[in-house]
C-alpha cells in the first residue's frame, strides 16, 4: 500500500488551541454553569467552552463539572456499561514509536502472530467466558493486510462454541487506503478505531521517527478515508502522557468537529488511555506529560460534556480504584477480563509480558467485573443490536440525538445481561444480577415496553437466546 498525503491538510489548529488554553482562564462560576447547562441540553460544546472547563482549578467548580458529566451520562446512556475484550492478533510492527512495546527496535519484544488454529482457540476461550464483543488489535506490518484483517475477522464470526459466539468485532489497526477500508468493512466490522496518539504535530514527529506511522497527516486523514469507504462507525483516541493533556482534549474535539462538518456524523467512540509501562520501553516508565489521577478524572468529565453523544471507552490500563470512580463521569464502555499478550487467552504463556504492548492495571476476570458492576447499580451490557439493526453512523445519530437510544439500550442491556447470567456467570453474580434486572425492569416507564421486556426475559429463562429490539 502506497502512502500519499497529497492534498491533505491538517485540521488541527495548533496555534489556536495553545491560545485557547492560555486565554480561557479565570472564568466566572456563572459562565461555567452556563457551559454545563448547554451540554445538559445535549449540545456539543465549542472549543472555547471546552477550554474554559479544562482550565478550571477551583475544587468546587471541578465538582460541578464532575456532577454535570455524571448527570449527562445518566440522561443519555442510563446506568448501563457495555463490555468488550481486546484480542491481539499479532505484534509484528515496522514502526518505531518510542513509547510502544511493539516498536521495531525493541529487542525484548517476543514477536508472534496467531495462526488460524490459535485464533479459533482464542475466540473459543473468550466465548466460553461470556464475551460477545471484541476489538481486534494488530501491529502495523505488511503481513497484516486488509485481506488478512478481513480473514481473521471472518474466522472470529464463524467460530461458534458451546453456548455462544462473538456478535460484534471492532478493529484497532493501522490506517488503510480507501480500498483497504472497503475490504475490511465487507466482512461486517463494527467500529474502526485509529488513535492519533498525540495531536501536537511537532511532538508526534519526535515520537514516531520511522515507519509508515511517522506521517502525521496520513494518520490524521485515516478516518476520513474510512468514512469515504463506508465505515460509518469510527473511533478516535489519544495516548495521554505524550503531550499536554489539555491540548489533546481539544485535539479530540477539533477532530470530532471535522468529522461532523465533513461527513455529517462524529465519532462513535473516543478513547483516552494513559501511557503505562511496557516491556523494554524506558520512555513509558517516565512519560514526559504524565497525567495525575485528579487531572484524569477532570479530562474524562470534560470530554463527556463536550461531546454528549459520543461513546466513551475506559480501558483496563487504569487501576481498579480509578476505573470504579471514573465510571461515574460519562463512561459508556469498558473492557473486562482482558489479556493483551498474543495468544494469552488460551495458552496463558509465561512469556506473555514479552508479547504485550503494555502492562494492564485491571486484571480482574469478566465475572468479577460484572459482579462489581451489578452490586454498584450498573447494568452490564453485551448489546450489539444497533449494529445488527443498521442503527450506525448517521442513522445512529438520528436515534441518539433526540434521546431515543436509551429506549433501546436499557431493554437490550437487560436482555444481554440475562443471557450472560444464565449461560456463564458464577452463582454469586447470578443472584446479584437477577436482583438488578428485576429492579431495573420495574423502572421502565412505558408499560408496554416493560411488559415486552418481561416476556422476553421469561423466554430467555426458558432457553431462548439472542433477543433484542
């Protein structure tokens, strides 16, 4: 694949962002309340408004922002949390990103790519645990061509095991050309996710010295090409710790605005992991712009308020205590029961760390995470109905912006949670989960929908599966 950035221009206004960060300070409380109120009316914020929230230092105003983010999440998404797992297919890579354990110059990285048989075993292990949604992850290497990616996705979809199967596969892989995106889209992927890593172009150049990823513009234009190829669900992300966190939040917002203005629909998800230690990677042990837990909570809340209808993914990079708290401030998706060593779900290789990109902070099992979510009043969801019913991209926004998604999402979350409980859970999780389902079903305001959900739950208890709206 030949990389060409002819005609591509950056839509990240570096000077404007730096100016906003320096100027939007000492904002009066009344203005902060106005901005939060605008977001609670389900309007995306402008960069100037987001910068004002980012620059808040007063503890009481920070609490207002956190409370606003929590309320907004409840209004749009309810108390459900969508669950998924990462599946690392291969860690061969031709890039030399200084912060990454997969970089080509890292002699301590044990290279591996799943064979067809290994991929089936990995999928079976994930299905056996109860997973329904995956994000498949690939290094950047010629061997991971669009045809290779499409083939591995098809293998996962074709793998039926015991009581389950994978119903949605998202992708985290290198940017492709338009034809490559079409090839991957053709096998029925969900979201195609590309992390820009950092939106600060000068820093980007220093951290990506060689390989295809060294082109800032090729990567920045990646999701435009994906959208042109028909991938209408795309995901943004940065790796916090590479540059100033306020700049990166505004970079995410400008990317969102660009997609909205160009294609009429913004990103389906935004991810915001902090850099974590990686095998043989000294840079990751002491990142130059390390983000504190307090700043991390603040940036998550500000992102939630800035883009009300975008899903927010909190990864298992974060320690349990941080994950438990940050869930309150706008998170809609988390991974659970995760392993990031190539082949680690089925083989439990002792050298898994050498095949991993970084170190996880939350290593709890899927069942443990689900039990804790249920006890905390969250509805664990494995829902894939919007994807399978064609409610994606612009169609998703048609439902989401008026607030209709909650009408679909809560019933579907309850149904997929019940399916997990009956087929995969431990006894303690079963009891906690059934109690939660009974309480949440009783709260459904529409009597007809409540009755319908109760009927489907009864069908599920009797053995029927894969019920959704």
